[in-house]
C-alpha cells in the first residue's frame, strides 16, 4: 500500500492528518460551546479562580504597565493607542521566546469589570478573536481567556498543532498564574 514514491507520500500525509486530528482532540484547553457559535475556528480557553475583586483584575488587564508586569518572559505588549483602554485601542504583541511571533489586535468591545473582546488584525492569528471574561463567584472572580483562531493553510494548521498552540497554552497558564498572584497580593493589602 505504501510502496512507490506517491504511495509513501500518501501514507505520510495520512499519518500526519491522523496525528493532527488526534492531537486536536486531546488538548484539554479546546472547548466547544454554543456561546461562541458566531465565531469560526478552534476555541481555546483558559480559566482561573482568583480571590480578588473584578475591578482590580480588570484594572490589571487594561493598564499597559500592569499587564506587562504579569506577562511571561519573552512576551512584549505595547498599547499603540494613548490611554484610556477602550474600543479602538490598538495592542501590539510580540513573542520572542524560542520562536518569534508578532501581531496587532484591536479592542472591539469593553464592558468595565466584565468583558474585553479583541480582534487579531494580522500575523499568525489574523481574523481571530480574543475574549477576556470576569465573573464574580462569592469572594472570588472567575477569569476566562478565550481565543478563537482558524489558521489558514495546511502549513499554518500544522505549526498551530505542533508548536504554537502548545506554546500559547503554556504562556497563558503562566500569565494567569501571575495575574492570580498579583491580584490576590493587592487584595490582601
């Protein structure tokens, strides 16, 4: 079955596609939800329960210097628009750890202390959406970060599955750990 030049290539392609489908199904951060039905692409979500008020967490997420302080090593965030953080604010993100990625996002919606929605304008995630949601749960706040992305082309899909998604998941978990640490530290003071 896998003999000859084209047979071997076909088998290799089948193996890669099988791997991609299994890899995509096994990642714990991928979700399906009718809540995001209007968006196209893979829904990748991370959450953290933080013992701090929503307003404090929202402040950290929307103030450039505070957000920079919680970013993992190798992540550079710059607000390209002057304060305040609002609809239309342009955010430049650059990853310079192991591999380099760069993109610009535009804030599409802001509901103070509740929700932020951004659109990826260019780069690897072009056309995708990022959503931050803050929900009160007693004396805690559930912080949920969701990206919906649809890498275009086989090569980008392969890179997403094999490298970028894994790196994104690690960096987001680190960012949420830092957000939790900083938010809870300020809540105690």
